[in-house]
C-alpha cells in the first residue's frame, strides 16, 4: 500500500529528530563534490540550513550551480540492517541567507547545533538555506517513495 503524503512526512520528521548530519552534494568545474554537514530542518520540511566558510569549495560550487542534493540515513539506528535502514535523498536549490533574514534562521540552526555558535558568528561563515523541492525516501532495498514539495 502506498504511503500518503502525511505518512511520508511522519517518517521524515522522525528521522530528522535523531539525524542531524547529512552528506551535501554539489557540482562544480572539477565535477561532483560531497561534504558531511551539520544541518537543521524546518518543521514544515521545506527548508534545510547549514553553515560553511565562504571560501569553501562547496560554497563556491553553490554560487555557480544552486542545485544540490543532501543524503540522510538512519544506519546507526538500524544497526546496519539494510532492510531496516531508511535513506533519504533531498533535492533542492541552495542560496546564502541574506543578512537581514539571518537572525531568524540562525535561531532555527542553533536550536539544533548550539555547539556551533562561535562558528556561526564568524565573519567568514555564511548561512545557507536549501529550498527543498522533493524527498526520495528509500526503505530496505526497493521501497522508494517520493514526497514532492515544489514543482
């Protein structure tokens, strides 16, 4: 039986309570690039935030190509049993949060990652928001569902 949109949202909400790291994939002149990132997801699942240095390769890639993917999984919780593992690929567009909007979004990020307060406040750090277009939820080997947020 197919999951409803509400069911998939519940699966994602449960995952994001425990999983606060994701692999970010960007594309640049030298090809694909991945980075392990501390992230925060908004309650409506529409946005994901992370911080990075403005001179980092990932940020320079985002400036050139805003399309990104993030990968979350619960492999630690599932004990490595792939039949119980959930992997979620997030597709979206990333951009720097502008200074006038930064305070509100920083509150969301720091609520999840208070230990990164000094990093976030560094002048060389940028706060990036990913506007999520879709979530691809994979359970086990072949149970793949998609939750589309933006067409």
